[in-house]
C-alpha cells in the first residue's frame, strides 16, 4: 500500500505560516485587552446612561505601557484646547479599571488654569486600562484611555522610612517650571505634598501588620483667593502626592495657597509668594 508524504518544504511553509498566524493573534490580543470591568459595571456606576465620546480630540492620556514601578506610575492628562469663556474643561475623572478602588481621582479646573492639564503618580495593582473622562462646560463627556502593565502597586511594601515620612506629614512646596511666572501666560506649577498616602493594603515589614489607610482626599489651590485647581482623590494616588497643573496669573506678584485634607480629617495649608517678572 503506497502512502504519500507531504513535501518537507511544504511542511516548513505550513509551520511558518501557523507561527505567524499565532503571533498575529497574540499581538492582536495584546493590543486590544478586554474592557470587562468598564462595560459591566464601572461606566454605569460613575456615569449611568450619559453618552461618552471616546477619542483624543478633547484630552489625551499619557502612560507607560509597562510600568517600571507599579507604586509610582506616571500619568499625564493633556487638554487639546485652552480654557476659554466659550469652551472649557470643568473636570477630569481618572479611573484605573483593575484597582481595588478604581476611582483614582477627580480634578477640577478654572479659567485661571489656562489649560486643563494634570500630571501625577498613581498605583496600578494589576494589568489595567487607565481612563480619563473629561466633562466640558456644555456638560458633555469625552474619554481617552491607555493600557498599563503593572502589578502590586496598591499593596507594595512600605519603605523603611515611614517614621520619617510621618514626621514631615503635611509639609508642602510649590515649584514653577522656570524661575519666574509670566503674567497672562500658561505656567506649569508643581505641588509637592509630604504624605505617606497609605492604601490600607500595605504590610509593615517589621511588625508584619497591615497599616490602616491614610491618604490625601482633597486638594485645593488658589491664587490670591481665586480658585485655580482642585482634586478629590483616593488610595490610587502614590505616596508623597505630586500634582502638576497650570496657572495663568492675571497680575504680577500674588500668592499661591494649597489646602489639603486627608481621610482622617487632618487639615494642612501652605502659602507661597508667586514671583512674577
């Protein structure tokens, strides 16, 4: 009985084609991970049936695809147009789908913000979509998202300097992107806050006990009494919160003031002169 065997070259070609198809399928799955949590519950929880336009025309979110440190993931949301009386961004909500507390924070902007940009460091507990949803002055919602590979950010062990961190609790400082602020122009401002921002999931490496949550829950920044930037946040913000936002001073000189409150209802404030040319 004669048997016909496939040509060895055909076998190699078939195997190569199969490998390419498998790799393409894996790449496609890698590029488009499922959005189960968002579609199943998160969208309805935070926005009910409100329509959300997805894309990058209003805001863009910038995040590393693979985080170097899951407890310190840099996130940046960039507005695609300046704040004006005709159109502005009132707020931006950031949601990290796979975190124990997906709602990470909501950031508020005013005309003095100039542009509704914000940057900060977040905790990412598992591979997750990170999404920013902006609400504009006409009440419409716009979303942009990025996928981040990270794990264990919310339960990352406490550092050895927790006692030192508690000793400087509530201390703050403003930093300008440049030596002096320019009147009538958009200036980037950085607010640095000393606070351990404990997530309630971190173990003390000495006592082996889990430390209770202790985090900044609200931030308000004003310029000579006028609101500039605000934030309400939860455990997804990293230790020693660091927020970057914008300011358009409408006069020379003046003073920046930050007021923060944590979840234990501890209040802190800081004033700093703004040196204009």
